C-alpha cells in the first residue's frame, strides 16, 4: 500500500475492482455502502469492496447517499448503513448530502435536522460519522453551526483534469473540520493513470488531510478462538448470514439482533463464520471480526 494520501471512492459504477492490484497506488478506500432506506439498497459491490479492503489491510471508510426528506427517513437510512457496515472494519461512515429529484429542495434547517438524525444513530452504534458535500453546499446550505460536530469531506474539482489543482491544500474549510478533499472524478487521467485493478473509465479520488491518522485503527482478528470460549459482540453488529437466522415471536420469525453487553459462548467455528449462543442454544452466526473474547 502506498502512503501518498490518495483515497479512492468506489461503487458498483466502477464494476468489480481488484484492490490487491490497486493498493500499490492508494492509501485508502471509501466505498458506498447504501442509499435510501429499503433493504434492497445496499450497493451491489459493497460486500466485495469492503471485504477486500479489510483482508488487504487497506483503511476502509463508507458513505451512504441521502434521499431522506425528514428526520424519520434519515433515521431509517442510518439503520440501513449500519446493517451494511456491521460485519466490516469501517472507520467512518459518511452521509452524502447532495441534490436528488426525490428529495427536492429543502430548507437549510431541514438539511441540518436530517443530518443530525442520521449522525446521532450512527454514533449511538459506536461509529465515527462524517458529512460529504460539495463546496457550494457547505457555503450555502450546510451552514448550521451543528455541522461542526462532525468530520467533513468536501468536493471541489477545479478543472477536473485528474490532478489536485491546489497543490494538495484545502481551499475552503468549513468549521475547520475538513479532513478529506475530493478533487477529481478523472483520477485515471491524472494522479492515478497507472493504477491497476480498476477498469472503469472514471475514478473519484480525494486527498487525505488527516483522516487516516485520526480515525483508522487496524482491528485485530481473533486467531486462537475455540468452541466453548466466552465472547461479547461488538456494537453495531448484525447476523453473519444477512438475517437468515431468526428468533420467533408469537410463532412468527423475526430477525434477531445481538445484545452487545451479553456474554455468549462459541458453539461452532467455520472459517470467519462463528455460531454463538447461550447455554448451548444457538443465538446466531457472526463474523469473527465482530466479537471479542472475554
């Protein structure tokens, strides 16, 4: 991995990328995890992108594209983002605020309320959270002092020729909280013209002004886990099998959510998939990365 402060952001629009080849050209990855609030709206390449980054030790950050028109919808969006990120080592979850026809034009006050509703839920689950928007939005719409509570990712392309047109310096820093500057969508024509493993024509690239240093921590994978060990589930985690394991309430199957402070025992281990439970009764399956030994 190259420590050049270049972080790419990728989605299904970039196709199936090979980060084992791309890692020699970048310092980190931001991948879209989800958008809106329907369970179907997890990005089609999110699992592939996130699992590759974690496996290769590449700092991973996520973003959720906002369609919310009110606080209630923003909370549902946060829950979807948490579901998407639960089995991966994600250092920051960003809320992508930009215009969509579905959302329409909202008041500056509503933009802040939506952002706060989303960010409160993400932070409650134990994740760091940030806001993404272009420079114009930070100057005209996202102006509430409350935005100073979160780390910011700002987009300003300049001529969008594939290079950072400002010598890697931040031109506008709202609230002094910008740690990431997205400077081009044409990185393959400029700073990353030699990158391998990404076949899409366009590639967004940002310059890191302290994001990795501030938020990234390499999580240790449990290597000596055995059946019978006592474990605790990390905050924000959901089932390994995308809710294929259920609890029953009044005879109706409902998705089981782990209680994070509870003590569980390891019942079965198969690769990264660990079945845990209480008193020999299965509670659910979970990624090895999402538990810690007690």
